[in-house]
């Protein structure tokens, strides 16, 4: 069971950190510059095209939208740390952060693993039984690992994804695509962890902490760089995000789809009779 929990936690870490990106390099130059020779355009000349929106501008608007997000629901699917991962999560950002995640058990088809993080505790469960980790009562190393897990999960914020991606030096617009019936603009780029680290210096203290923990999780898997794709809808919200990278524990290729934004989510601790408190068990031993 301990070996399984270790694998499950590692896979979740890999899956949810996936956003690491960067703040787009503003390389766009305005289209349709006027001719400098001052000559009048010929009567048959076509009217100048409006300046195209740069990839960086798309990301900036998406980052600004993130300030309005209070809750989000998303799905994830792909591979991480050598395992196939699929699941769904609900996350509350305000007034207090909390997350509930359900993912397929890679070792037991048909069974789900549940993870809930709220009020300073992490619950890991399956088949209606949960193990509770009180982050404050664990030894520093164990608390650090579990806190990193929780931090990575809380980092699955659509705005964070756009902020991370802005660091991509080769950021480009792929084109317009439809995702789950929604018209989106598809951007792509690659970033190194050093570029992500530099980009994480900007932003709110909460965002810095989330992105720092995401970086730690990536580093723990030996990932040096990431290829990223983001799909942004007409309301400047992230609809989909894909991250790929090569690590010492296996390849990372994860796609996250953001479903509901700012809709009520109910996240609560599991019933007491289904919880085994690790701290209490240690004291009794």
C-alpha cells in the first residue's frame, strides 16, 4: 500500500504541475505600418489590415481574467511519471483554497483514488476509506513532499497557465480551433525550467508560491524543459492546456481541460468514520 501511495502521489504531482509556462516574449511588431515616403496610396490600394493581436497580448488578457476566478473544475488525461493518468478535479480559490480530485487508479482498473486538500490537511482515499495527513504535525520532510503535492494541485489555475507560458521565447499562434464546441485561439511554445523560474518572480505572493512548488515537482522528475500548448476562448479564459516533457521517471504528456469557471463547488472533509488519522495512529503506536 505504501508503494502504491508513493506512485499515486508521484503521478498526481506530475499531472498537475503541468502548466509550467512562461510569460510570452513580446516579439510582435504592429502590422500595417504606414509607408515612410509620404506618398499617397493609389486609389486601387487595399485598405490597411487591422493590427493582429500578438500571442503575448492573448496571454496578458488571460492573466488579467484570472483575478476574477474564484473556482474552477477541470479534467486531466495523459501520462506522467511513467503512468497513465486520468481524472477530474474541483478547486476553490476564494475565500479559502481547497481542492477535491478523483483520478483513475493505475493499478486497479475501475477503481478511483480520491485526494482532498483543505484546512491544512490532505486526504488520500480509495473505496470509501481515507488516510489523513495533517501537514503541520508531520516531520518536515514528509510535510514538504505532501505540501508540494497540494501546492501543485492548487497551481492548476487557468491564469497561472497563461502566466507560465509567457516565458516561451518561441511563442507563436498556431491558429483558430474548436475545443468542446468553443472557438479558441491555439498558442504554442517551449520553455526551460530556468525560464520558468525567472518568470515566477513576477505575480502575486500566492501565484509565486504555487509556481515555485510546481517547479520543485518538475525538478524532482528530472524535467529540464517543457513544450506547451494553450487554447484560449473568446472570453480570454484558458479552455485547454497541454504540457510535454522528458524526465528521469518517464515522459510527461498531459492535457488539462477547464470546464466550469466561477460556478459553486462543494469541497468538504470525508466523513469522520471513513478517515484514519495518520497523526493519531502514530501517537497510539
